[in-house]
C-alpha cells in the first residue's frame, strides 16, 4: 500500500501469485472480495480522510476486481 499510495516503489513482490496460490487451496468467491472491500473501506474511514483515503478505497476496489478477474481466468484455463 505504501508503493500504491505514496509511489515509493519499494515493494518488489507479486501479490497476484500469492492470491492465485491461495485460490488454488480454497477458491475465493465474489462474497470474499465484497467482504474484504467493505472491511477495508470501514478501516480507512475510521482512521483517515482526504484525498489519499479516497485513493486507497478506489485502489482497493480496482485491486479486488483485478484479482477476482484473474482467479476466474485461472479457473477457466
């Protein structure tokens, strides 16, 4: 999140690989992503406000959407 919100470019991992591996062990469903976004937004709203808070919540939706799309694609491969 530091890299995403503050553009530090410090993170060198690949979160997609981790999520695909997790999905192989226990498939993630839409309700899992919906719950994560809801909890993320609640947490941000309880601690932060302003432009970066809005950006964090927007990016969380984008990330959840992309991970969900890629897990669906992995299931179809």
